[in-house]
């Protein structure tokens, strides 16, 4: 038997896969839960020698599920609130951004509206 397989500890992770690009179901190909949060959690877990098993659940059931020990952890784009903070522990933030799309000055594209009817490459 493979020693590394035996040593791999599996953690159950609760997420609400309705929040692209953070967590969503890959309906086009695999039906897997994919997204930024999934990649991030897998990357951290891999470095710590864990394997993750994601469970798709309603967002509002995630904290109750954690309290019921249904999940070892939750990753679901969750923002701390006073109410949540009373019952669960939040990590340090993993996603804050000041990122923008960029277009040429002359393009006159200032909003999504300006893209209506525009063809790719035109
Ligand atoms: N950040 C918001 C919150 O914590 C919305 C998160 C929704 N996430 C989801 N996977 N549906 O309430």
C-alpha cells in the first residue's frame, strides 16, 4: 500500500456553490464544485497534507452545519458579521481587491452598457 495515501487526512468542507467565480458547479464539464475558493482551499490543504471533500449546501445552512460538526471548515466567500463572529471563528481575510478591467483611452468603453452589441475582435 501507498504510505502517502494512508497518511492523507480528509477534511469535509461546506460551501454554497452558487457564487461564481468563488464557488460554483462546473455544469459544462465535470459537475464538480470549482472556483477561486476551492482552488485556494485545496492549495492550502495540499501543503498541509490534507485532502478536502467539498459538500454543496445552502449558504444559510453552512454555519449550523459547522456547529453540528457536519463540516470541518467552511469556505464560501463568507464575510464576518457581529452575529456570525459570536458563533464561529473567522480566518484572516484571503480576498481583498483593487483590480479593474482596462481598455484603451480612445475606446470610449466606460461601462458594461458600452459593450452591448460589440463583436469580439471588432
Ligand atoms: N459575502 C456575503 C456573505 O458573507 C455573500 C457570500 C455568499 N456566498 C455564497 N457562496 N453564496 O453574506
